[in-house]
């Protein structure tokens, strides 16, 4: 599983970070970036899917 963040859509809600600080980091304004490059570790896939589902701006997407 892979995910990505669209920086143009991110509005700094930081919900993804609240769900999975292992996968996401936020700047001082709450804008997110990924901590992982490439595949999400299997043990964090459920948290990644929760982050995708909980982003109010649909800025995080799961890649095929």
C-alpha cells in the first residue's frame, strides 16, 4: 500500500497526524507531509486507511 498527500488540498487540520504520527508529520501551521517513502509498513496500513477516510479535504489518497 502507498499513500500520498496533495499539498494543494491540505488545509492543516492535522487529523492524519492525530491518527498516525508514525506516518505523518505536520509543520507549525498544521500542514502534513509523509514520514515514510514508498510502501506503508503492513502494521500501519489500517491507520493509513483511517487517515485517508478522515481527511476533510480529501488531500490524502491511497495509490493503487
